[in-house]
């Protein structure tokens, strides 16, 4: 056989050499000898050429990535780098460590199907998790064979050849995944390449994309198929997104070579419209899911739309703070339902189905992954929006504060400008609490920044936040120190301005007056210069303040201050020098003038005060309050008046030595009179204020309380005016009731009146203290209220007597009416009575109507006519109508009595029929419950036959229906319009026919349910028997003591059973669905028992599948091993025989 092996190997090697594949140190002998290194080298050479190189050469492209003579490894590496470097920022330098963390594998999948991988999450996960996700997803979703396991790659030195082989599978299955496949490259370094890329993208969007999206608007026929179409188109759109972004980047940055901004705007609008149509397509597919699951799809659409909402950026920090605050609030409000949706999806996942739909397939997996992605990214976005909002709020604080600080620390202007600056400072720093706002905002910013760092920010963002907070904190501390120092400086400057302006004003006036006085007589001069020392002090203070202001004010203001100061200093020196030549011979005249002025001013105030005390005031709350305010004003002036009196007295004392005794006596008398008047007013005004304050609340209480009482009295008067004598007992009773109901408040209103009388007495008690107050308005108000109250209450008592007399007259008439109505009522009760058995009702009917007294109606009619003759025509209508109505009832009873007797006789068979029907319906209901619970079905079937097939129920019901039909015809003979018995007979007949249908259906169900349970348990027994057989085969095939023939027999049986795996999986699903239907109404104990039994059986089925797969994998090796063992045994036997 070796020559044949060598010939076959040589044929294969010659084929490879014809393909110009280099075979180094590889020959047929080495391979036939099974040398591992040679065999593995040949296998790798075949893989390298047929699996990798030919795949690379078959990829369509423009040749940019295909350099002549490039090795397959380098070509594959260039292809992988073209896919992953620009789009994902991954540096692919080899087929070893570059792939170790699993990110590159997942990026390769994301490039083909972005919906399968969340790259943000992948970058944060451990390597083995990423590798497992990539290999399993590529196998199940993309059809890439799983040639690797995570432990093969997550090692110090991964095997490059294995990774190359695996990556080549992506290139072979998806050759368009890189820059090839009709898509221009991202390298647009010439105008032609740039326009080629632009035109390619515009053409695809206008033709292929629009064609696909137009069909997406049609109603859904096959949701799963259309969803796969959506995924395919979304993949194509995602592949072109880097090209779209690259073109936009070049145009917006001004680096475009040929594409203009209008061209870009057309592309951008078309791209955005296409993207939104794709999202609407997905929304349509998700919304078509049943019930709340469709609502979840709609919610996800709006969630993703909110999260990709573009955010504006401006340099206006306050606007940005408000803007991001609104965004954060909008985000938080929308995602308040997120947990509810997650719980809903988790519940239906555990159930495995929702509203009859199995929860499996690409669309449901896609929906689940989108919800997971939204859950992750919504928290990150919320934290980022909160942080950005607080960041801009803090920056707005800083910008505003630094701007204000710059305004507050420049060279200052005039006093009003400094006052404005200080007012602005106090408003911002004190009232608006700027410094507290700094601390609070900085603390909140740190808190949300820490939350953002812990919940989604990357290292770069965390570092930027840390740096921002450090720099901002330093700025805040420095700014706080500077702000605190500004206030003292502003206050000092303002105080200097006030001193300066006050001194300038005072000295300017004083100098002007002094210069004029110098031309007057001696008295004026002496009086004017008497307090020159004070003006000298002001002059000194002026110079100090002016010199300080010159240092801190702007140059124009400082020059102005210097000019004014020079003028005042010159004038002051000239005036003082002039006055030093004058002495005080004529000072007395001025003092006398001041005395006379002071006395006249005091006299005027005393006269006005006396007038206000004597002024007449009306006892009305508003007038008293206004008068009190006027007195308060004069009371506040007393202190100032006393001060002026002391000044005037001092002036008079200075004139005593220079005045005659008569003049002195006159001044003393005048001052004594004014002092006594001031002392008197100082006592009377506060006392008058005290009594006014005491009486004001009482006046207000009186006015408001009397208003409420007057409203009640007005309503009572209107009620009394509406009274009249009615023409019916009911109206009379009702009017009497309304009258009594309203005037039940008489005692309460009387207490209110008495209370207000007491308040009025308190007011009257102050008349002696407030003699200038006119109390007539209060007197009139109280007298009027008392008079109205007495008049209304008296009239109410008179009307109550008249109404009660009329009511008694009507009650006498109603006694006769009651006798007739009692008989009619009893007769009607007999006619309407249905609470007793029909036989008893028939006896009652005959006993009552045989003893009818026909004089009842004639007696009532004569009594009613007597009353009608006494009433007015307009009041007698109701009684006449009542009389007619009672006559109609009398005739009605006599007409319907015989009909009622027939109906009672009809009820005898009817009751028997209904009792039988209720019994039958109850029995059928119990049998239906037994069917639902699957309990006592056999007993129920036996009882059903005894009652409905073998018993007399059916024949009896037919006879009763026949009796009811005869009585219904007799009633029609009495009155052709009376069809009630006929309709009841038809209703009973219809009910009987429906019951017979239910009887038939229940009988059928009772026979079928046990058969379904027998089918279910038979299927379980067959399934269990197969499992036992396979378990025995798997265990037996592991026995090394088997002979080759025994093993082959077991293997043949095992393979035969393996062919039944598909059917067994279908049986497992049938068992699960059938059990759920059978146990819907079964008892809890039976449900638990059946579910546990099926769960145990399916658990064994799931557990045996890995052992079966392992047995299949080992079967080839074990078969060869058994053959080898048999061959060795035979050769050993032959050698033993040969030796013997």
C-alpha cells in the first residue's frame, strides 16, 4: 500500500508546483512517513495559498492595496488595517498581540453588521469576554467557522498562522468589508478622487437607496424577511458613513479641493433624509410587534432619537447652562420609564413567548441589544448633561463675577457712579449671594463630575474634568478674596465723595453767603461768622477728601476736583482774612431774627396740631383709619418740634444780655406758652391714637358682621314675599318646609345681632374719649339692623301659622284618598305579587277580588268634588288630575285581574321548567369545570349520561313547554295585545334548544380529554425510552474492553439514534407546548408534578447532547484504535505461532 500512498502524494505535490507554490524541504517520502513538521508545513502552505492568497486576489478593487510581489501575509495585514485603522483607530501591526484583546475581532464584525456589536462596551470589557463574543457572534450571525477559542488567543504569544487563517475567513465571506466593493477609498488627495467619492455616494443615495426605501413604505408581509432586508441595507449605509463623514470634514474645515459647500449641503440633506427613512423603517417593523412589545419598539425609536440629538455650542455661558439644563431635564423625564421597559422585556424573555409569538429570531435579539445599549448610554448621557450644565453654570458665574470685578476696580468717576457701583456690588454679592453661589455651584459641579467619572466618562474626559475643577477652584478662591476687598474700597471712596460733596456744597454756600454778608452791616457779619470754627473743620476735611479722591479717580475727574479745591481754598482764605478785620458789634440782630423765625415755625405747627385734634371724623372704618394715619404723622414730628424749641430757647438766652427787661419778659411768656402747648400735645396725641386703635377693630367687626346679617334679612324678606297658598298638599308641605328650613337660623342670626350689639356698646363706650368722632353712622347701622330683624321675624311667624292651617286641611282630604289608594295598592300588589308559589298566589287572587267593595271609589270621588268646589280654579287643577288618575287606576285593576289569573296559572309549569333548567345548567357547569381541571372526567361522563340520556329530564321539559303554549293562547283570546306569555314561552323554548347544544358539546369534551392526556404521556414515555437507550449506548461505547465488532455494532446503533435527534427536538417542543395547554385549568399540585417531570426529562436531554457530540468526535479515532488493536493482536498471534 505504501507505493500507492507515495504516488498519491507525488500527484498532489506536482499540482502544487504547477501552481508555482514553493515547497521547501517537502517531499513525498517525508509525508508518507508522517513527519509532523513536514505535514504541518505542507498544510500551512496549502492554507496560505488557497485560503489566503487566492482570497486576497479575488477581492475587487482599484489596486491601491495590491502591490506586485507583496506576500499574502502582508496583503492580509494591509487589508485588515484598511478596515480597522481609520474607522476604529486600531493599530494592526501583526497577527499576534494586535488581536489579543478581542477588540479588533469585534470591530471586524461591527464593520460588517454594526447592530451586532457595541464598540463602546467592548473597549471596556476583559479580553476573554470580547474574544468569546466575537467568535460566537461571527459563527451564529455571519457564518464564519469558529476556528479559534478565547484561550487560543489570550496568551503571551498567540499563534499568527491560526489568526491569519481565521481573519481570511472574513475576507472570503465579506470581500466588500474593507475599502473595496465599489466604494471609493477615504484617501481623497486629488480633485478627481474627491468628486468620484462625492458622485458615488450621491448616486447610491439617489438610486439604490431610494429604490430599497421606497419598498420599505409598503405594508409588512413577512416581518422576519423584511427585517433581514433592513439589516442588509443598514449595513450598506454604515459602510458608506465614513465616506460621508470624511467629505463633510473636508468641506466644513475648508480643505475640500473641488466639492463646494452647496454640494455638501445637498449631500448632507439627502443623507439625513435617508438615515431618518431607515430609522422609520425600523420603527415600522418594531411597531408591528404584538401588544406592548410594539410600544417598546416605538419607545426605543424616540429614545435613540433623543440620544443622537445634536447639541449646540456657543460662547455664551449663561445660555449654554440653561440649554444643557433643559436637555438634562428632558432626558431625565423621558427615561423615567426605562426600568419599567427593562422589567417588561425581562419578564417576557423568561416566559419565552408573548401573546402567542415565540420570542426568538434576529428582530427580537436586535430589540434586546438596542435596549441594553440605550440603558448603558442613557446613564452616561444623563451624567454628561448634568456635568455640562453645572460646568457652564460655574463658568457663567465666573465670567459674570470677573466682569463685575473689572468694573468695580477701575479708576472711579463721580459720586453717583460710585454709588451705582456699590449698589451693584451689594445687589450681586449680598442680595444675590454671589460667594455662596460660587461655593454651592462648585460643590454641585464636583459632585456631578464625580458621578460622571464613575458612570461613563473615559480617561481623557476624567482628566479634563479634574483639570477644569482644579483651575476653576483656584479662580474661585482668588476671585472671592478680591471681591471681599472691593467692598471696603468702594465704601471708602463713596464716603470720601460724600464728605467732599457735602463740604463743597456747604462751603460754596457759606462762602457765597459770607461774601454777600461782608457787604452788609455788622450784625449780619457777626451772626454769620459765629460758627467759623466748624467751617474751618469742614475746610480741612474737604482738602483731605479731595486729595484722596484725586489719587483714586480718573484723570478728568481728578483735574476737576483739583480745580474746585483751588477755587474754594482761595475764596476761603480771602473771606477769613476779611472777617478777621471785623468784630462782633452787630451780631445781635441775626440772633433775634433766628428767634422770631423759630417762634413763628413752632406757632404754625402747634396751630395745625390743635386743628387735627379738633377735626370731626365719621365713625366709619376707612375714615377712622385715615385719621389715625394723620395723627401718627404728627406724633412722629413731636421729637423734632421739641428739638427746634430747645434751639429757639438757646437763641433767646443769647439775646437776654442785649435786650430790655420788657422784651425778655415777652420772650419768656411766649416760650412758656409754647412749651405748655407742646407738653399737652405730647400727651393728647398718643392718647388719641391709643383709643382710635382700640375702636378700629370693633368698627370693622361691626361693619362686616352687619353686612352678613343684612344679607340674611334680605333673603328672608324675599322668601316671605314669594309665599302664597298652594293648590296641592305637596306644594303646601314643601313651602312650609322651606319656610321652616330658612328660619331655623333665626336663633343663630339673633345671636349674631346680640353680639354686634355688644360690639356697638364697646364702640359707644369710647364716645367720651373720642369727642371729635361722629358716631351717628354706627348708630344708624345698628338701629336699622334691629328694626329689620324684628320686622322679618314677626312676618315669618304669621306666615308659618297660615301655612300650617292649610297643610292640616289637605291632610284631612288625603285620609279618604289613602283608603282608596290602600285598596288599589293591595290590588296591585296581588296583581304584581310573584314572591310565593303560583298555587298560593292563585288562592290569594280569588280571595281578594271576590270581596271587592265598589263604594270605595264613589266615596272618594264625592269627597274630592266637595274640596274642588272650595278651591280657586287655578289651584284646583292638581286635585282634579289626581281624581282622574285614581279612577283610571280603579278601572285598570278591574281590567287586568282576570289576565293576572291566567299568568299565575302559566307560572306553575314555568317554575317547574326553570328549576329543571337551572339544575341542568349547574350540572353542565360543574362538568365543564371538571374538564378544565382534568379531575373526575369519567365520573362526570357517567353522571352526564344518567341525567340527560337515561333520566326523565328531557321528556318533562317538553311536556311543560306544551302546557305553557296552551295558557299563552288563552291570554291572547282575552287581549290580542297581551303577548307576554307567548314571548316567555318562546324564550323558554330557545333556552331549552341552547341547553341541548351545550349538553351535546359537553358530552363530546368528556369523551376527548383523557385521550389527549394519554397521547401526551405516551409521547413522554417514548422520549424517556429513547433517552435511556442513548445513555446506555454512550456509557457502553466508553468501555475499552469491547471488541471491534461490539464497538462497531454500538456505533451503528448510536448513529441510527443520532439521526432521530431532529425529531426528538421537535417532540421536546411539542411536549412543552402541549403541557402548557393541558394544565391551564389543572390543580396546582398536578401542574407542579407534570412540570417537574417534564423539566427533569428535558434536563436529561440537554445533558446528554454534549456527551453525544463528544462521542461522535471520538468515534473516528476509536474505530481506528480498535482496528489497530486488532491488527496488533493478529500480528502478535502470528509472531507467537512463528516462534513456536
